[in-house]
C-alpha cells in the first residue's frame, strides 16, 4: 500500500517537473520570438525604399547627429557652387543665385545686390566670361549653435584672352532649420561675408 502511494507521489512529481520544464521552455521560445520580431521590425523601419529608373532601391535611415558635420560641409559647398559658378547666361545666373539664396539669409542677398549694382553679372554676360569655384577646405565648429564655418576655395575666371585664378575665403554661421526640397540638408547660412578674394595667377590663353 505504502509502496503504491510512493510510486504515485513520484510519478506526480515527475509529471509536475516535466510541465514546469515545458512551461519554462515555452516562455524562453516566446521571448526569443518576440525579441527577433521586434529586431526585424526595428530594422525594417530604418529602411526607406526609393524608386529610381523603375527599380526599388533600399536606403538606410541614420541618426542625423552622426552625419551632421558631413551634411553641414556639403551645404556650405553647394551654396558656394550655386553662388559663384557663373556662365554668360542671365537665366543660368538667376537660377544659380536663386538656389543659393534658399540656403542662406539676407546676408547673402546683400552680397548679391552689391555685385549686381556694381555690374558684375552684366560684365560676365557682355564679356562672355565663365567662372567656376573649387573647394579647398571647410573649417567647421560644431561645439555650439549656430555653427561657425570658414570656407577656403579658388575661383577660376575664364575670359576671351586670360584665365584668372583667385583665392576665395568666406565665413559665416549655420543655423539648423526644417528640411525641404530647396534646402535638403536643413541648414541656413547666416552672417555670411567674403573676407578674401584676390588674384593668385593670370595666364594668357
């Protein structure tokens, strides 16, 4: 009688242990499944599908803070390219200046107005002059806002008889603003001024 009861008690304990182990295993599997699904969902949210030439391309989203210096330098570079790349075509000049002014405040507009009043753009058109700008380096300080920058570059001015190379050094500040189609990096150049623009060399053509 006692032996039979002992066997029943042992069987009950074994059954209970089996169910406990089974429940623990189920909890572990469910937790792992939930973690895996959450990780996949998070990764999927960081992917953006871009349609290009009929093909879906994947672009990965990233924290803007980690890319801030890169975006800021590209914003500065593009502004100077739009502002200083000129051809003897009034529509091209206006298109470039208009795009540049989307990236800066009234300080850039004042520089443009001064150049226009000095017939700078009229002389570009009448003299069939082409002007390009090349970036040498950009000094950027991101420790506090607005971000101070200094741009170093060279202008190459091609006239009918000569090619003039000039230094170009400007400075200003970057303020963060909302991104838009006309301002994809979301910065605005403030207090911009030209601090050096002098001839480095003149070559005959």
